[in-house]
C-alpha cells in the first residue's frame, strides 16, 4: 500500500526531514547551547533502529530529502552504518548531513561511500582564537583539515555554514567568502535564531542578511539565482566563480515560512512542526508502543500535519523557545 503524501493544513507538501541523531556535541558554540550542558540520558534518545524505522516511514510518505543533524551527528556511534541504510531507502532522493567538521578527517570518505550526497560544515571564523571563543572547545586546524578531507572524499557539494554575529565574526564575512570561493565551496550566512537562554542579548549581535550581502557586494559582483537545495537558503552566484554559491538564511529579515517544506525530528523522538514553536508530537512513545505496526505512527503524522503553524514569530530580543538549538535538530 502506498501511503499518502504529507500535506499540512495550509497545503504545503512536506518532503524534507531534518533528523537529529544525538543532542551531544564536542563543541559548545555560543549560539547553540550553554557552556555547561546537561545532555539526555541514553534511554531517552532514539536507538539507531528507531531512527531508521522513522526515516523509512517518512520516505514512504513522500519525504525526498533527509538531513542528519545533532548536536554533532558524527559523535554518534554507528553513524556510518545508519547513513548507509537510510541512503538506500527506495524513494529517497538524497541523504545529506550537517557537521561541525571535527570528525571528518577520519569519517569524510566513509560517509561519502555510505551514500551521503552533500555536506554542510559549520565554520564561523578563520581566526584560531576567535574560533575557539565561538565554539568554546573547537580547534580551527582540526576543522580545516576536516574540510580538506571532505573535499577529497567525493561529495556532490560541500557548503560552509556561518552564523553571523556582530561583535564576534561579522567583520570576517569577506574573508570567509574568499575562502569558500578559492576552495570551490558553497557558503551560507545565517541570521542567529533566539533559541535557548545563552546569557546575552541576541538583538545586539544580530547581523541581517541584507547587511551581509551588502558587505560581500563591495568586493564581488553578485548575480541573483533561482537555485534551491530544498531548504530555506536564497542563493546568489559570483561572477568568475562558477563552482560556488553564496546563500542567505534569514529567519528574521526575510521570513521563508510560506514555502516551508520541513519538519524536524529531535534525538528524543519529538516531531517539531516548526522551529519557532513548541508544538510537537512524541513519536518515540509511538514507535516503542507499536514496535511491529506502522499504522498508529502514520495516523499521528496525519494529525500532526494539521498542527503545523503558518509561520514562526521570532522576536530578536526575546527567547520565546527555551530549548537549545542542539536539542532542536541542528
């Protein structure tokens, strides 16, 4: 039996699942989590078998793209085998991943061989001391070596993700663009999202996508593009650099909710229908209550689609959502 596609109450087709495999991370990035974090007990985290089962059920409902996230997905034991099994699901167009790059020296090629098509790598600074300050525990040299390993591994595309913050790294936008262009990489600049209390005002550090674009345009001729990778980024091309794209993800300044095609599944099995709302469905309880029958899970997905809100309501100077980004699925 072919299951019906996932269509929400506003007629939006959901074909993209961001699937978190862990809330744990070897970094403590200032925009993602608090310095002193308490992570989920192991029994509360979905098992690899439960993750694979839910991935299969979502693909059966028309999901074409799955992005594995965390925390840092590469700290999860068994991640390469999980990638191999998910990438083989009939009907899935592509399996992609977001990583902080710390483990890529040893895992980039196994991930590519396992069927991961594209890789997003966080890189918020090219200055070792500043990188350490933003990540609290990260080593820039380790991440740069990971990026080189990924470039050699055979991924279809690699994109750098930069969360731009005034007073921390906004002045590095030109240098980061130079790095991406000179290495044949895509790069996306992301407005910081107000998730979790991180001990500072985010309004003071918000750098809008328009400001970032203007800064890049001082150096490069930018060409608007209609390209899409299935997510929220708006892309431009740079004259004379055909291998690279520059993207802007703008939850504050250019709301992209009208075309939202995404849901998130957290490491503990909560289906988040919108990053900016707390309404969620507990799929972990369902898969554990119904280990051999999928019908109750499909019914829950149908109900959930009617709860997906029209849009988020982020206020840059207020933390409406208390869960941290690492607990939201990247």
